[in-house]
């Protein structure tokens, strides 16, 4: 949306060779072309305390001489052996780097991770050389071999461990609110949970306990998030779970 | 005085019409607030239109017939039903997330219900001015000097830093006037602008 406006501005300045790649970055990625990121991108994540996956594609020897903090070493079995450690969240930022930022040598790892469905994969521009030249912190010795990615919670989102504890202990100050439809909830809901389907919520605000911590869930988190926003608007505090919850024959399970 | 009288007249007529057609009494929509994402307001005055919400589609729940719009940093939940008019999309479910949409709504039983959901088509670019992904890839493979181009990323800098097309330079749209003099020196070079797509 911004690019056509920018192109118009350029034309007003008298430039005649102006084009718009309107389909933009999404189309570029979709066609399988690589995306590059830069040092400031990594610093943004650190500043925002957002998690990211940083993979050092170089040899063990080079990694031990110096690597970017938080980097994970590429196992000699290849990138596929890391797949199990990748998070479920496909929006996780994945940054790959080599010595000099050469895209073609990072391409196969880039493609493989993109093919798994990850949408924010990039190759660090300038690679380790650019990092070192910029005077950024370098870690010596072996790099981590395990990916430690923790998705940052969205505003209003409840941590899964906290939700599970609330379900297990059923403390009196907590209420679990199931915003799925009545028929979904009838297949099984958490003990003591109240069922207020999202499309009835506005009419049933009076049924929402105001003196307790309200934890909302649905089957994926989509309706739970909407319910959270409806309650927020009504001045009621709550938290919502963005995790899959399945019910079958009276049993309700939380997907890990 | 005369204007006030007219407004009252319109209000009572519309109230009558609604009452007669659906048996539902509701207040005039003009009283409902309008909210619009800052990005929409660059070209549209949705904030001056009654009961209009404009922003990005954040989520859809088919099971609850509800959509969530992101308007700046706020989330708005609006329900839809069989009477909701849908423009530029085959079904609500098929609207891609993050697409810019405009919703007109009314209130019933405390719920916001969409009268109309319109998927915004974005700004039209003349065909001869459009660059294809193949064209861009070909130039990027050559590099800016050999390809004689400047590839310009119009998105905010933080998004550029987190991932951009190789060889692109960052010139956020909002910094155009400040940066253009420095960045666009070669009048013969082809300028290609891109951002996050059509939305």
C-alpha cells in the first residue's frame, strides 16, 4: 500500500523511470526467493525481548573461534536434524548466517526451513564478517546445539503453564471460561468451567465473574482472543489461551 | 434549528423503516463511533463516516460468526450474519488475514454486527508501471550497478531490518521527503518501489 504512494511522489519529483513491485515482499517469498536481514534486525529482537532462532551455518572450527551470541550451531547431520526443535509457531523469526553473507551458500538451508512453513526466514546480510566489523559482541567456544525459542506472549495471552496449573488446582479465585459453541463444550470442558459462546458474550456480560481471574479458551485461541477483546472493551480484565484445546467424548485435552 | 428538525425527521423515518422491516428497534447508526487505522486515513476520511470501522483483518471465527479487526493497536470484534453484505471477497473465511477491510456496523443486544464488509482493493497501479517478481529477481541477480536500478523498500525501517529483498535500500514512505534527495541521485536508474503487498 505504501509503495504506489511512494512511486507517485517520485514521479512528482520528475523521475520518469519509476515502477512498483506491487505484490511486494509476500510475492517475493512465495516465489522462493531469499530474504536478507541485517544486524539491526537482531538488535530489534533483543531490544524487544523477542525470541528468535539464529543458526550459524559455518564449520565447527569457525564457530568456536567466534560466533554471534545466542547462535545455534548447524549439526553435521544437517538442518533437517534440527527440525524437531523448531517451534510450532510459523511466524518465528529464523536468521541464518555464514561467514560473508553469501546468499547462494545459505540457500539450501533457507529453502528447507521455508518449506517447513516458517514465514520469517532470512539470511544475515554480510554474515559473521559484518557482525564482527560492526564491533558487536562475539562469543568464543562451542555454540549451543539446542534451539531455545519462546514465543513472546501477545497482550492478554496467558502462559500455558499458568493455565494448566489453574485447570489442575481449580483455585477459587480463578474461573475458566469456554467460549466455544454449546455443542462443542458439551463434548467435554474443563471441570468447573463456564461456557459462554463468543456470539452470546455481549448479552451475557453479567454472567462473567468480576471478582476472579478469568482465563478464556476456545479450540485454537482465535475466539478466545476476540472474547478477551470484547471483555476488555466492557472493562473486564481477563487472559486468554492461544493453544489448541480438543474435546471428545467428555475428555478435554490441551495440545502441547 | 431547521437542520436539527430535518435530522430528527430522518431519524424517525429510518427508525420506522427498520422497525417495519425487521421488527428490530435500534438507534440511528450515526450515533455509533467510527474508528479507523491511521494507514487508512491517509487516503480516506472514514473517521467522518458514520458507524465505520477500517483496519486490518486480524482473525475470523466461522464458528462464532465473528471477525476481529486491528485498528492501530486496538482490536475490535464485529459479528456477521447472513444479511451482511460482502464486497470483493467470495466469503468472510476467504479474506486473507492482514487484508485491509472496511466495515459498517450497527448494534444489537450490545453486539456490533456488520452491515457490510468491504475488502479494500488497494491503490491501482497502471499496468505498464507494475514490476513482476520475475523482473525484480532478474535485476537483483545482476545487482544495482549492472542492472541500473534502485530497489526501494517503503516499509518502516524495523521491518526492513528484519527481512528485505536483497540489494534493496530502505526509504520508509514517511521519510520519503527527507531521504529522496540523498537516495535518488541517478535520473537514469530505474526506481522500483515495494512494500508488504497490496494491503
